[in-house]
C-alpha cells in the first residue's frame, strides 16, 4: 500500500495505490469525500464491468449515484462530449454538493475533470485511473481539458482531484500496447529524476509486462512521487514542469506527422531515445546516455527508432509547433545522464538547431531511410 500526498490548491490530496483499492473505494469516499451524490463518468470499455460494480457498491451504502459513459478513444475528448456529459449530469439532478468520479484512462480523466471543473463552477472530483498512463501521469497534476480541431488539450482548466485511487488489479485487462505506452512514461520518470528507479524498471521489466500487481504498484508509487514533486515545484508549468516533457518535443511532432496513428507512449519512447542521442551529440549528456536509455526502452519492448521513411523535414517543422519553442526555435529537454536532467543555466530546456538534430539522428543510425 502506498499513499502519496500531492500538494495542490485549494487543498492537498492523496494518491492511494493498492491492489484491491477499487473495492474499498466506497468506504474511503464516505470518510474522505462525503458528497450528496456521485456521478461516475466512465469510458464505455470499463463502464459495464468496473463502472457497474462501483455504482452498485456506492448504492449499497445508500449513496445517490448515477453512471454516465462516453465513447472510448481520443476522438471522444471533445467539447461535444463535455456538453453531453454536462447535460446528463444536470438532468440527473447532481447539485453543487455532488462529486464527479472519473473511471477510465487519461481521456476519461481529462474529460470528466473538465466537466467537474466547470459544472456549477466546480464540484468535487475523484480520479479512478484504469490505464497505467493515467495512473503514473494523467491523474496527477490537476490538468483537465478537451481537444479542438486546432489541436490537443487546447481548452481546459486546472482542477485538482480530492482523491486519486489507483488499483493495479484493473490493469489486467489492458491491451499490451496500451500497457507498454504507460511504461514509456515510467521510463521517462526514471530518466529525468532517478537512476535507481530506471534500473529497477529494467530489472522488473518481465514482471511489469506480466502485469504483476506488486511490481506495477511499486512503479506507480515512484512515478507519482516524481511527478508530484515536479508539479509541486511548478504548479502552473512555468519552469521545471517542462522536464516532464522529456522526449515529448519529437514525440508530439511524430504523432502529428503520423496523424495520431502512433500511440503516444510509443512516440514518447522514440522521442526519448532521440533526445538522448541529441544530448550526447550536443555534448550535454554523458557518453553512454543514449545507449543506456535505448536498452531500457528495449527491455520494455518499446521502440527506439523513428519509423522507416519518416520525413525528417516534416518532423522538424512539426517540432517547431511545440509549446516549448521560442521565437520559432525548437527547444529540447536533455539529460545530464540517465536519472538526471540537464540544467541550462536557469533554464530547463536547450535550443538545438535542426542541423544538429539531423546529425544526431543520422550518426550511425538507420533512422533516415
Ligand atoms: N492531464 C494530464 O496531465 C495528462 C497527462 C498525460 C496524458 N493525458 C491525456 O491522457 C490521454 C491518454 O490516456 P490513455 O493512454 O489512458 O488513453 P485512453 O483513456 O484512451 O485509454 C486507452 C485505451 O484503453 C482502454 N481502457 C482503459 N482502461 C482499461 C482497462 N482497465 N482495461 C482495458 N481497456 C482499458 C480505453 O477504452 C482506451 O481504448 C490523452 O488524451 C492525453 O492528452 C493527460
Ligand atoms: Zn506523455
């Protein structure tokens, strides 16, 4: 059992990580998040199983509870879905003393969080993440929102949950690629903050891939600690929080270039491997950083190379749209060595020219088909 306290405004909240936690959630809500009624917002894939169970368990304790579903997938993370869910909550009679429970992956958490942030100007919110990515990343930090035609996550709000309940047992039904996509963010946390954690992740790779609840619980707890510490240091994303974007400059570009057909975690794996090589090429990262990161990713069955035939020009153009870019120049989070992010004076990112990125990617590589 792990409980990680996360400092946040208006109040700190606990991330509770335990195999079997979901079954204990109704009792915990009674104690810590008492509300006049509960609205569960669930991904349609988990609504029939986990959602129905949670609703029944809350109803058995005499709690007014409703269950609302949304279609699964990133395409559902829209203002239209937000409006439909909000209307459903209004029709159900949920009041300002009610509580929204997000049950699903990061899509559900972002969507339901934004519903909770805006419903009657903000109601209590509980995150019950059901993907590894949501447990180690999306459910912590208080960012909520939806996508628009102009891009991902462009409309949203900061709205901290009152409690996050992560039960590694629910990950048993997760498809392999979705599990591995979450493991990419686990590698990221080790790479930027904790060499021992990175090594442990490699050592436990087989147990993590086999979804052993103890191994997953340990990783989730360490990742949450790391993310929580960074978020606490920089709640509004003005500085250090950029380090959580390690690997994401090229990942986002690659996702865009591949029209979002490549899973985010796979793009992040490729982006981290590339950033490690860029860092070494730029003389910022210690020699061996790139090899060690690539080996860690490979141990978790994640890709480390750009898909064959990726047009580098288009990729570098897309990278210029990254939120870290300044004055049209792309900036990268680089490692000092595995387990430690590199500082650039007072800054957390480095400007790297396209030519240097190209050289780093081409050096001894088969990236450029
Ligand atoms: N708010 C943040 O700080 C933050 C951080 C990182 C990512 N995100 C967001 O998270 C989203 C990605 O999250 P995700 O990877 O969890 O995607 P997701 O929510 O789409 O879930 C991935 C897939 O897994 C399925 N699924 C969920 N739980 C399952 C279970 N227990 N068993 C079987 N299948 C299950 C879903 O139906 C979906 O098909 C993106 O929209 C991203 O923007 C937000
Ligand atoms: Zn990510």
